[in-house]
């Protein structure tokens, strides 16, 4: 299976440079087709919160429809659009060059504290590091990758359109980083969004 679970709790900052890919497409079917990246948690949209979480990235690539953001990012789309998250990662990867690449979905409002922990796990020798919650659910779009590992996994899959992210992950075998604080909790449903908003209001 995968390497032993690592308990989250790394340093506050990592010296190595990194790039980031934020996957901000998708149909949001369980949110009735809403513009999920633009939904608000607190005073910021989901996308704004994720972009801020990787504000230290050398290159920050957002794969999705362009929209106003406080920080300059590289916008791109998978071709054709709607090819799924692996196709989006492949499109974003073409705009990166650092040895470490953080890959995040755009619906992770609490992800900021996890970024240095994931990067520190790479520093400890992991090819990839992904968050796993207290129930054992791995978030395949809340992780950090060594560049060569992500390149090899994408190459092994061949055509990325319609490919499952779990297949991309399985090509590497990541270290799983324990996430008892819910940093990797995504917002796939209205109930998820309500919980994120409640958490923000009581944070």
C-alpha cells in the first residue's frame, strides 16, 4: 500500500522553493452547478483562500476560467476543458519548473497550515505527500509532489483526460500525512460549505 502515516506537525516554513497548481474547474454537480471557486467562506472566495495558502510559490498556476485575484497567477485550461483533474494537473504542470510542486483543489478553505507540513514531508524524502483525515479518507488533491515523481506519474498514465486522480497517486505511492485538524476538508456539497463557514465564524 502506501508508506506509514506521518503525523502532521512540521516546521512553520520550508527553505526549498516550490511551485503550485490549483485545480479550479469542474462542474460542481453536488452544488447545483454553482461557481464553486467563487463561493465565499468568510470574506474571501474558496479560490482566493487557496491561492493565499500557496502565496510563497515561485510559479502559481490556476487551471480554470480566469477571474480577478489579488495576486498575479498563470491561468491555463486543460484542452479540451472538462477533461477532469488529472488533465488539469497536466496542463498546469507544463507551467512549472521547481523541484517541488504543491497540487491543490480550489475548494480547500482551511488548507493554509498544511502546505509547509506537506513540503517538509518531501524534504524528509517522500516522492509525494497527501493529507489523510481521521476517517482514513485520502484527499488526492491536497498534496505536494517531487517534480520528477509527478512527471513520471503523468507519463505512466498516458492520456490524462478522464483519468482518475487515484490512478495518478497509485503510480507513486505517497506518504500520507495525518490531518486531524481538517485542513484538507473540501467543499463538495452545500453542507460542506456550511461547515466551512461555521468553522470560519468560530475560528
